[in-house]
């Protein structure tokens, strides 16, 4: 019994912390405060080279943020570890097709996870405040992670995905992912960094 209680507390702690840190920080497009930068977290790109439904949902939110004047620049952060797989490039192409000027889109090619995206936004791209865009079940952890790593973050989630097996699988993964969030932040895990990038500043000045 004591083992079960300990396991329950271990799972509940990160869940409660993420909820507390993101409380009052997640809004819809119409209700969120304007910020210079919106950051879109990457997701699966299909073999056809087009964004998956989940990634399209995130990008549609980002395009709405730009069109409504809630964000001036969009930082697309995703995986490009392999030459044939480039999430940021696909994300940028899709946003341009939705009317966002290419000069207002900046690519982060080493956003390999939520923690990496948050840390790199601040340390590589010099972003201090941002609107984070991802799916609804992922938004709370995203905002919490960014705030714990020094990025003043609010969230605007994609809520358009059906509550099917894929959605519930993603929601269920949050238990383990929030434990990892605590580990990453507490250990100050060093993501892939590299040289600073002035892309966001240049896009804001364009």
C-alpha cells in the first residue's frame, strides 16, 4: 500500500506543479495578451512532406495569432536531426501558405522536446516573453516548463483535435512527461545549443 501511495504522490506532484505554474496563463486567441513572439512546438510531419493534423492545428492557431495582431513573429521549433526530416521547414512553408510573411517566421532546428524549445528560445534566440502554441493537453506542461526555465510564457492551445485514441494517448503520456519535466529542470539538463541566433530580433525589425 505504501508503495502505491508513494507512486501516486510522485505522479500527482508534477501534475499539480504544472497546473499551478500555468494557472491563468492559458487562453484562446481572442483573450490572450499581445506579445512579440509566438512559439509553435513541432509535431509529426507526414512522408508526403506536409504537416500532420496535430501540427496543422498548432500552425493554424499561430496564423490566427499573427493575423489578429497578437504576435508579430512566429518561431517554429522542431526536429531536423535527419536531412530527410525537417519539421521547421514544413512548418514555415505551411504558415506562408496561410498568409504569414516568410520574413516574420524564424526556424529553430533543434527543438527536440518541450524543455529544449523553452531553453533555446531564451538562450539562443533571446526571447524573454512568448505565446506558446501546442495541443490543449500539452499546453499546461509547456507553459510550466518555460516559466521554470526563465521564459515568461502564456499559452494558446489548439483545441480542434477529436477526443479519439490518439488524443487520449497524448494526454496519458503527460504523466510521464511531467515527471521528466521536473528532472530536466532540476538537473538543468543542457539541450543542444550552439551559437546565438539574431533571427527573431531581425524579424521584429523587418
